[in-house]
C-alpha cells in the first residue's frame, strides 16, 4: 500500500473509483442487502465477520440499551435541538456527551473486570480463584463490584435475566457469563449477601464474548443510545418540552426582590 | 399520566420498578431477544413496529453508511480519542459533529425534496408533474438537485443501484423510488443530460418509504456512522496515526527563520 | 516556509524550540504580561493588534454575554458534568452546542445585515438608502429585523443602551452604530412603529467596527459564554441541581398504570 | 427566593424585566464598561470580585494558552467547520473536546498537587515537608510530577519563567509559587536532577492563588483556547487546509490493487 503524504493507513475501509471495501469485504456485493446493521457493526469494530448467534446476542444487548426514558442525556439532546434545529448533529453530540453516566460507564468497568479474570484463566488460574482475586481487589479498594446490584430490582434485574437467557439459548459468551456467575459467588462468600447481576454486567459479558474489547463497551452502548436520542429529538419537534423547561429554568434564576449593589470594587 | 414538577411527558419510553417499556412494548418480554437493533431503532423513532421487509431495507441503508474510509470525521474522532482516551464519548461526539458534510447533509435535502413531491402527489398532482415542479424550483435557485450526480461514478453509483435493487426486491418504498425516477427524468428533460441517482438519493427514498421523516435522515446516517467511528477509535489504540498527524501539523506551524518582532503597539 | 508532509501552513501561530509566536508577536516577550486576554483574542482572530479603545469596547461586549442565568445550555453543561465529571471538556462542549439559540445566532444575522449595508456604503450608496434597502428585503421575506426589538424591554434594552454609550465614549464603531441607527429609522418609516436596538444589534455593530467579520460573531459570543458555563459547572459541584432534574425527568417517563402489550408484530 | 417547578436555584446570575445581575452585581450599571472580560470571568467563577493584580496575573495565564499552533484540536475544529460551516458551535465544540491533552489536563493535575500541599500547610505542616510528601507519593506511584519538565526547554520553559516573573511583580500567588519551588527542590533531592517548572505548573499556581479551584483549571484553559480555535476557524474560511487534509486522508484509505473477496461467511 503506497503511503504518500501523511504516511498513515487504515485497515477499516478502503475505496477507489470502482470498489468500496469494509474490512476487505465488498460493500456492494457482499454487505449491502446481505448483512444487518448489527452484523456490520461487529465486522467494522472487530475486523471479523460474526456468527449469526453472535449477531443475535449483540442485537439483544443493543436493544436493551436504546432508551431509558427521559434521561438527562435525552433532555440535553432535546434542548440543544430546540436551540439549533439546523444542526441535528450537535443535538446528538450533546446527548452522547452525557454518556459517562453510571450506567454506560460501568459497563466498561464490568468488561475490564471480566477481561482481567479471562487473562488469569487463560494463564492457568481457575475461574473461581480468578473471580475471588478480582472481587477482593475491588472490595479492598472500597469500590463497588461493577455489573452487580441494582437500586430497584433487588431480587433480579429483569433485563439481565433476559440477556443471560438469550446468551445461553444462543450458546454465546458461555465462558464470560460463567465468570460473571463466579464473581457473584465470590461476592456472596466475601460480603455475606447475594447481589444480583445487572444489565450492565450481562451486556459486558456478551460483548466480551463476541470479541468486543472492554475499552469499547461504553462506545457500543453509545451507538445504541443514539437511536433513543433520535427518537427524543423527533418528539421534540412534535411535542416540544423545551418551552416548559425554559420556563422552569427562568424561575431558577429569577431576580425577586430589589437589592442594592453587591459591593464596591475591592482593589 | 400525572405530570408533577416540570409538567412534561414523553411517548418514547416509560418505566417503573417492575416494567420497562419502549413505545408501549415491554422491553424484556417483547423486544430483547425478539427484535434486531434496526427494528428497534425504527420502532423508537417512528413509534410503529416495522415490517420485516422494512427492517431489511433500512439495514441496507445503514450498512451502506457505516464507514467511508479515513474521512475527516474519523480523523477528528481518532485525534480526540488520542488526546482524551478516558472520555470515549468525547471522541464519538467530535466525529458526529463532522456530519454536516455534503454526504450526510444532502440526504436530508434529498428527503425533503421527495417529501415535497409526496405532498403534491397526495394532493392530486401526478408524480412527474410534481417532480418537474421540484426540479425547476431547485435549478432556478441555482442549486444542485440533491440525491443525483456523483463525482466518480458517472455511469451509476454502485451503492445506489444496489440499494434500489434491494428496495425493489423487498417491495419497500415503491412510491418514493418512483418519485426519484421521476426526478431523474425531469432533470434529463430540463438539463439535457442524464444524472445518475447516488447513494444519498436512494437512502432518502427508502427512509421516507418506511416512515422516517426527512428532518431525521441526517440523524439516521449519524447513528450508522457511529459504528465506523468506533472502529476507527479501536484502531487508534492498536495502530495509532495521531503521532504522524501531530508531526505533520507541527511542520505546519513550525517557525523557521529568525525574525524580529512584528511591530510595536499601533494604538 | 517549508511545507513537507501535508503541505499546509497557518498564519495564526508558530513555534520552534526557542520561540513561540502568535500572529508573529513573541508570546513571551511581547504578549504575556503585556496584553489582556481580550486584546490577545482580537489579535489572534483578526491578525491585527487592536487599539486600547477597541479592546475596552470588546470587553464590554464580552461582559454583556458571559451569563444569562440558568439557560438551557447551562443546564446541559451541568447535567453532562454530573454524568461525566472526569471529562469537563465534554460538559463545556455540550453547553457550547446550545449556542445556536435566538440570542447568539441572531448576532450573526445582525452582523451580516450591517456588513451588507457597509458594502453598499463603501460602493457609494448613502447609509440611509442602504439601510432602507436592507430593511425592505428582510421585511419582504417575512423575517424579523435582527438586532431590533425585545420581548421585555419595549422602551429600550438597558444592555444595548449601555453598550452603545460605551462605544460612543470610546469612539469605536462610529460608522457601524450609525448604520444601526439608520436601520432603526428605516424600520420606523416602513413599519410605522419604533423598535428598540437590542443587545445583539449593539454587540454586532461593535464587533464589526473592530474588524471581527460577521460570520465569527456567534463564535465570539460562545468564547464569552464559556466563562458562564464554567461558573455553572463549578456550582454544580457545590450545589448540584442534577438530582432534582433527574427526579423531575423520572416523573416524565414514569409508567403509571398496568397496561397490556402494545400489540402483535404487524409483518 | 421562590422555587416553584423544579425547586432549583443558582447563585451565578439572576434577572427580571428591569435588571440583570451577575453574582449580585448589576450587569448594566456595575459591569459593562467597567470590568474587563477576565475580571468578569473570575467574578463569575469564584463569586468574588478580583483585585487588579489578580486580573493581570490571570490575563497572563490566559494569553499564554490562547494558541499553540496547528494542534490536533485546531485541526478538528477546522475540519468540522469545513464540513458544517453553518454550525460554528459544532466546530468549537469539536476543538474543545480535544482538551484532555497532556497540556491542558496536566494543569489540573498540577493544581491538585498544589492544593494538596496547601491543605497540609494550612494544617500546620511546613511547605517543604508537604512538598516532599507529595513528590514521594507521586514518584512512588510511578507517575511524573505534573507541572515540571519539558521536552524541548530543558534549561527552562520561557513561558513559565515569564509567568512566574509576572506573578512576582504583581504580588499574586506568592504562597502557591513558593510551594511550586518547594516541589522543585523535593524533586531535585529525591531524583537527583533538576527539573524546570513548565507553563502548566506556573499557570496552576497562579490560578490557585487567585481562588480558582483545581478542578476548574482545565476549564479555564479551554476558555482561553476557544479564542485560538476561533482564529483557526476564521483562517479556514480564507486559507482552507481541509482540501489537502482530505486528499491526504483519501490516500490513507485508498484501495490499491484488485483483490478477491475477503472470504465467505464463517458461521
């Protein structure tokens, strides 16, 4: 491959006047009309074409993350769209920037924990020993174990239960969901109480199982969430909430009483 | 629905401690494991569950837009990731902000043109007359007809040909692709030369045909492109290009010769 | 200047191991400790070192734009900071993206109108005739004249009055504020009622008068507003509003009653 | 203050139909025309009106950070502006998102280190002992001491020297610059070599000395940098670099040879 100019190259996609390739597959002949978006996303990110079962498992993860109601990031996207409707990309970007939240960010933490366990397992440690070690290190640091526990669903996060069921049925991420169970057992032994797997933990196990590295888990969640943000942006056009929000905000900085000046210059 | 506090509500998604709904479908029982991401995206955005054929047609559109090689927006995402790897959301947002480009923005213009034709057709005008009117207005304004013409592929954009073929096979967007053909005929009659439909035009026709309003077309393209941006961000970790780019940029602002001061204060 | 690699160059800033230049001024010897931020901003953007009076006039504009209370963009910044406190740049960016608002965007429109009048005046047309032409064209298009009128302050926007007073005292933007007055007279004659100059119009006249092209006026407003966003981000740390906002949003998508499934698959 | 609706309030700014306040100062009567932008920024962020010397010291910091030539963040802003010139806010936001870089982020680290030393000093520890403790902890963690060392300027970063000189002349941040010197002595004793203070360290000391908390230092740097980004955006309009960059990027993903398909579906 010639590399004039910047001396850089990419393995993601290539094109010339005759042909467009994504990861060396012909976009027109091999992908458009043959592969779903989810399959193509996995191909683009991992460089490998996933199995049908892997695609369906990742579809389950993406579907579980599309929307969580009127979240702060949805509000940020709607307010930004209302202020600058000609620049829809800005509204989506504003929503995306809210994705360091406990939910989306903690998937990354759960993925990292499972990847660490996986590295030990592949070096010969048993899964349960590796899980004990990981949990001990996290709890000793005073942190919460990512992927476990839920404020509302104390007897089981229904999304997590469903995601693990789907993965099992499809035979996807068997090892990784096993490590997740080992982490649960390690928590129970050490902390003396049972914490349920949450949707974040189940999603991280599936993504890791299909070859998405943990440092991209937050990114996959964001890809999914852009659909929900777009739904909110569309709704803002038809049933705007920006006027009520603006009105409530005006109250927040309303100047009530007459006051004198705050004081003279002190220098 | 009670509306305390802000007095706002949404029809996109709802939740309580027992149940999570997207567009009134139960997320756990009816969507996760049952619907693909693309189907769920359409459900979220349009509020209606699409047919299987509609899903496959939109998959084709999304797949065609995932990546276009090392575009400026991919570079912006990679450089931002390199500068702030802990905030992957910022890198994706920087890439998303580049999506006002001729490609992604012109899909919106093509969608608007087709929607205008559709409004006239539904009011009783024949498709060809409506297309003639739309083309005349655009050309009289000195603008280019969106969705037509291509710098490289003068005898036919292979992605557009494939997308229209997929739509025809699936029986999706028959009306809208017909209007696109009518626009092509109108251009040929008026300008005296044949312009090929491009991928943008074909995508807009399909999206409009499945019920995505034109003002969201750019947004759908961005949803798709986030997968390509994520692939580039991943590659930046393994095969970074930021160092070479930084080095080339340093040359661009390198101070070569010894010079005296630019001059004294002029006021 | 040698241009290897990308073959690009810049006139904004240069550096080598010994010396850093901004617009060919030595950063260390001629700028740091000698020039204010506002003076340096004008130097960077226009390439010319401004007079002291110009700096003070632009300071007045920037000060008038720092904060407008709890605006939607301040809320977006605060919510984003709350979700991702490690990435303060993301919170500022989310706030910046709300700057297509009527206020900040309309400064650009006012600047463009004054620049158009200026071009005619320099071509020999009298200011009042040029203003009449500009106003007629805007009103004929059914648009509002930018820089004029105010929802609350019908007898005069106090910021605009003050900004014009400052400009007059400093002898800055005399021509441009004159064109603004001509526009006011043209509106009164044509529309039969007196509209007050607003802060946007006064700011645009001053910026144009000191050499900032109209297409950057929105950008100058954003530079100023980042200080207000930073103040809100700081306050969010000490007196967070995100919890109340999240709580109000949860109400907005709360699932109240038990309902059956939304319906079966329609395809 | 009444708190209907959201039940939130702010101390940054207030307004009603007659009066606009920033930190309880009357915007029109006390600020516009009286205070510089830098003074107003400090008032907005800290809630206190700074002394004239403090304003001049912060001006020096802001001026030193306006531009560093054709940095990756300047390139991201220019490419984004080129792709979406109607949404200048998006171009500025894309540039802002690159501000997690070693330079801007390390100011935050330097500020935190000095704040930690300050807390110990106020609790009765001597400055040098506090500095020894801070340096030991950083070096034991295998990290670099923030605010010290420079790739090019091994005998002294000229910006740092100038900033410290300005602070000394103005009598600003005497304590904080003293702690910085103590850190330098601690490094020399422990590591056996002298490291120079860099611009980041000097800036952090000054900002901390005028009352800007360390977690906002990155934000202050971004406020300053927006001026440089705006200068680059302006230059992009007149002397665009986007075409050359796009051309170099096209090379990076150019498809050279004819190849067969990458392979069949593997699952």
